[in-house]
């Protein structure tokens, strides 16, 4: 099932999501639906609050080519435990469609999380994967990429969204 994606302005995106405590078939189904929703929207990551669920899990797949399939990652209750270096690249978010901005992130990030069955694991990502770990973990803590921009840039994006909202286009 493909869910509608919640856009910036909805309260669920500003909240710290509730921890995942039950690893059951319902969670497996939600994870499958979130991958489906993410692929349909051409995203590389999606957090539960973006489908309106304040629950601490997200899905990630930063691969772009067919050959690299199998890189699906499910992170339940993820915590960034180590970061290294710095990168600045354009970043976007499915909850802020059409807005992209040069966003600073660590070059490498190590995340500790649980998989869909509750098994704990640690994984390190570099480049785009590190960016996705940070971006999705932020979502689960009620933060969006615009939090990492200069106040000027952030206000400019917010102003444009207010205009779109007024016009009924958001
Ligand atoms: Ni996002």
C-alpha cells in the first residue's frame, strides 16, 4: 500500500517519535508499505512520521542501479553513535517537495539500530548513506534538513511554503 506523504507544517513531523517496542507482523507490513511508498516517490529514505505515524523507525535505500539491489535498510530506534568528517551537498526531503539546499552533514556516520525483528546491529555509512542516516534519524527526533541551514536560507524556504499554503498549493 502506498501512503500519502505528510508535508512540512504537519505537527507529526515536529515530534520525537515513540520508540518501537513490538516487532510483529504489523511492523513488517508497515515496513513493506514504507519501501513501496518511498520507491513510488523516488526517495532514498522515509521515516514513519512522514506517513503520519509517530513511531521510531525508518527505511533507507540509497542505491540507484538495479545491480545494487538488496541494500534495503530498516532502522528501528536508530541512534547515531559516531560521526566523522564533513560533507556539504544538496539535500531534499519528500516532506518538502521541490525544495533542495546545500546541507552540511558528517562524511561518515555510524548508527546503532534494531532490524524489523528487533535484532540489534551497527552499520557505518559514508557519503550519501551517511547523509541518509542523519536525515532519517533527524526525522524521528522531530527535525528536518532545513534545521541545518542558515537562518536566512531557512526563513526563505519557510516564506515560500507559507505563500504556497495560502494559495492552496501545499
Ligand atoms: Ni526527509
